[in-house]
C-alpha cells in the first residue's frame, strides 16, 4: 500500500479545497450577481478545465510556472525556489484544474437565493459584506459544501495534470493515482487493487457525505 502517496494526495486535496473556498466564494458571488455584458467569457474560462484535456492544461500550467514563465519568475524572485516538480507546483495546478468543481456549485447556490431577502438585508442597514456572510452564505450552505467536497474528491483522483506538472517524485509529487499507474505498469496487480479499493472507498464516503449533508440541511431548513 502506497501510504506516502495517499497521504500526499490527501494533503494536496485539503489545501486545494481550502484555497478554492478562499478564491472561489468571491468569484462565484461576482458570477452570480454581476450583470457585466462580458461575464460569459469569465464563465467560459472558469469552466475550461472541464473540457480541456488534462495534458493540455498541464502543459500550459507547466509553461506558466516554469523558470521562464511569469508565475515561475515571480515565485523564484520571492522564494528562490522553483514551482515545477514541487508540491507547491502541484497545488497551483490542482487549484486551476479543480476550480469549476468549486466555483460552479457556489455560483448556483448564490443565484438561487431569493433576491428579496438580500434586498431586505440592505434595507435594514446591513452592508453588502455583512449580507454576504449573514444571508447569502448560510442559505447557500448545501451548494458550498457540495463544491468543497467535489473539489476534494476531484483533486484526490487527479492524474494527467499532476503528472505533467509534478512528475513522479516519491514523497514530493507522487500522488496516489500515479502510484496506482506505476503498480499496474510493474504488473503489481495486487498492490494496485488494494490502493484502488482504498481510493474507491474514500471517494464513496466523500460522495455519500455530500448527499447526506445536503438532505439533512434541507430537512432542517426547508425552502418552501
């Protein structure tokens, strides 16, 4: 069992989800409520990882974070290190690759909030920021939880993007999906089976928790 790769994937999924919550909530709020005429272009960019082949996305990310890329140069100037073939590089790639799995559920939840409740909050003197955290976020909780769990599960099973950006360095960039691929290539089918079963179990628990939490939320807060 590739415990080191499993732990690395769990750590990558956790930090990716945390970052996506931080940047995804304001982005989703803008997408849900903005009336900008070019908003559809932003929506297309956010959804691009859904249709773009992982190898293509991974290649462009690798170019951007490489020593001659804009992100790579900025990171090297600040830290003296390099993003390609590092955990930090994997994190950048994972955030970009999993972004639609967070932003789209967030935005759908925000758009479903009754506009009258938002306007009532404004009429009571609550600021836009206060309304966001006191009205919009609580009423969108199921969608936020869904986005977080889908982002976590999607990152956990990444293969093409992480292989392009991080390679296969044990303890640094070797994720569980890459470990399974290596075990199959090495004809270690028993080890691949055990690792795959563990990943299958984690994915099932994550999805079951998503649907269970959503149902429980609506039982407590029916939106009739």
